[in-house]
């Protein structure tokens, strides 16, 4: 006679609980714990103690919480390990598409004289500080040799529109050559827009070129941060943004701000400036320790803690805007959320390990030298050539990427094994940034408890986690940003 | 500058690696010198200039850090085999051979 099995027959075998790798940090009255792919869970002291001593069993709540968070498995079970492995592989898949970004420094000349300029712009001598067509052609050949099917060429300066003739030639050549090697190229010009003309806009429209510009906030703040002859940087930037939105489309122009000491009390005004211009978000970006920002001591005028206060106030203001119906992002938070809430392979060059130097981007300087990152060429203008990989006259893509210098820098700065980083609860979502640590501590790894980069990353992630846990209204907005 | 303190550990109970790791974590607030004395490990902690941390708070923070680092050390040993298995499933030869996974 047919019958049912006993309930025991349907129970999972009582194999012992097996701890999976996790990282933890004390916080208040409990622990913040993250698994191997960076999912976070908050545990009380009692729960944490029970977890590490494996005192958990099905039905006690903690077992289910720990199992769902990939903190435990059962001996002999393989599905969960395969799931964690697949997620890990997905998160690191950016390594399969190396060097997606190629930056052409078409000139170091600039008509602005910003005291925080990180690239040490020059104001004179066209022949000395402009990239030649020969150099540009060799750089383009290297870019086209990189393995990705889709690459981005970004024209940088100085002010790149001072050498717009070269940009036009590079774009034309690239469009001719790219289909022959099976590549698609996206183009970006990073410009202050002061020299933007209708002809340049038409050229951008024709070639689907994206414009990235700088806007530091309201007129007085922007013009103070970004002086130029005539004192009209703000007026020209706003005029340029509006013209680009009209001709290229609202989604074809974006702006970046740089936080100076004068910005710290004005985050709401800065955000409102972006909203008024119809921009879809702002990147509350701290100063970087390169170029004139160091020479003019701008970099010393505020520390990570003051920047974090500025960031948190700005983020809260933006969340409030969203609650009132204005869709507006803080782009760094958005990036962090995508790292935290999805397994997308996000290879943002400053926020990855292995570091994005060379593997994420190559920079072709006006004089033909090739650098592992934009910040690397900024250091070179200060006399430090640590991140110079070679020269377009002598090197090809392979020799640059396989250079001992690049391999040493990347290999020595992995967060997966750097002191403190390898045990850090935020490691899965952080980055190595060897250039920053070299610039500030003369060491590519850096002593992380002394690192402004580390303090900012931890501060941003703590803020985001608190918002996700603390308010369902904020969490709903943030989860939407993260693509959930 | 705050008061310097000495925290004592029994060498048989606490590993030197955990003390080093705890000292490293606190490098922004205190300088730590570790010395051996018979069967004891002595950690001399001096708060850095500008750090407002009294002796009791400094001691508590250091001991908490040592406890956490010692736990991290023990956990790392326990999970090393499964960690290596997951990494090989993700990136090693097993990643390319789905039938042999797990």
C-alpha cells in the first residue's frame, strides 16, 4: 500500500555546520559582518558569539540569517559554495575586459588658473605642451590594440579645446580604423566649455561625443575656485552646458564638482545649481593630492572628516529632493550601491582591486609618455615618474601592460592581501588606489589607518549602510539607485 | 598628549601576530612598542599628539582590537580550506570544469 515517508526522510542530513569565510568589525553594541562577496549583515554580540562557536541550528533564526547571508554552510554541501564562487567570478569579470579607457592629453595648456588644478596646467608655448599628430596616431594604435571590443577615448587637458584640431583628426582616424579591428569607440571631451563653439558642438553631435565639464556650484564659488581672464568661468560653463544639452541631448553632457574649503558649508547651494541646470546628479568629489592642489596647499585646508560631514549633509539633502519627487543622484553613492547591492563587474578605476592603473586605463601624455593613470601623469608633472610605463615611440600595448613596473605596482597593492585591508569588512567594495597612497605616503600599499582614502571609503559605506537600515523611505530610494 | 600605558599579555595565551595587527589598526591614535619579558608580552602604548583618549579608553580599545585580531587569526585558519575551494571554483581550473565542481 502506498504511503508517505516519515517527516525525518524530508529533513536535510544533519551534517555539521561549516563556517564560510567572513570579515567583521565591531560597531556599537554588535558587529557588522560581511561575507566573501560583500553582503552585509548586522549581528548582536550574542549572535556573533553563537556564530563563531557554531552554536546555531535550523529554526533558531540565527541559523537562517547566517545561511541566507552565506556565513555558514553544511559539510558536504556544494551548491552554496558554487553560488558564492559564481558571484565572486561575476564581480571580478571586469578583469576580462582590460583597459577600457584611453585618455589623450591633447594639450597641457589652459586659459583657467585654478589653484586646485591637479594637472599643473601651462599657459604658454603651444609647441611644447600640445600633443603632435604623430604622437596621437601612435597612441591611437596602442588603444586599438587593447583587447576590449568597446573602448572609450577621453580627451583631456589642460583644456583640450585649445587643441581641437587634433581631437578632430584623432576622432576621424579612430572611426576609420575601429571597424577594421572590430571595435566600438565612445568619445568624451573633458572640457571647461569656455571655448565651446557652435562648430565644435556640431562636430560632437556628428560623432556622438559626450562632454564632461566642471561646475563647482553657484557663480561666486565657481569663479573663486576657477579663475580665468574676465572672471566669467561660471557664465561660460553654464552657457556651454545649456548649449550642449540643446544640441547633443540632456544625457550627453555631465558635470563634476571639486570640493574646496569654500564649498564645505554650501553643499545645498551646489546641489541646487545642478538641479536648476537639469543635470541628473552630482559627484561630491574631494580634492586629490596632485599638482597645484599640493603646491598651493589647497589639499591641507580640510581633512577627510570635514569632507565626510559635507558628503553626508549633501546626500541627506539629495534624498530629501528625491522624496519630494525630484530624481537626482549622488554619483559616488550610486557607484557604491551598485557594488553593494549587485554582482555587476564594476571596474571603476579608483575603486577596484587589482588596481585600475593600466588594467583599467592608459594615459597618453602630450609628449608621448604613457602613464598608468591620470593621477600618474599628474605626479609626473610634479617630478615623480613612478607611474610612467613607457613611450608611444617605443612601446606597444603588450609591452606597456606587461611592464615590470605595472605588474609590481598592481601586485603589491592588492587589497585582498594588503595589511588591514584583507580583513576589512568593506574590502569587497573598496579599491587599492596605489597612486593616491604613493602620492600621500610614498608607498603604493599605504598605511590604511593613516589614509584619507580609507577614511572616506569607510565613511561613505557606513553612511550608506546606516541609511539602508535606518529609514525605509531612504532605503527605497537608495535601492532604486543601486538597480534593485 | 594623553597618558602612556602598558598592557600585559601572557605569551602562551596571546599570539604576537594578533598584537602586531592590533597595534597596526591603532597606528592613527597611538604608537605601540611591543617587548618580551620572560613569559609576558608587554605592549607600551603612547597616544599620538592631539589624540584625546584617556588611559582607560586606550586600554579598552587596544584589548578589544587584540581580541578581534586573535579571533580573525583563528577564523582564518578554520575557513582556509573552504576559502581555497571557493576561490578555485571561481577562478581556478575548477571554474572551467563545471562537472568537477564542488
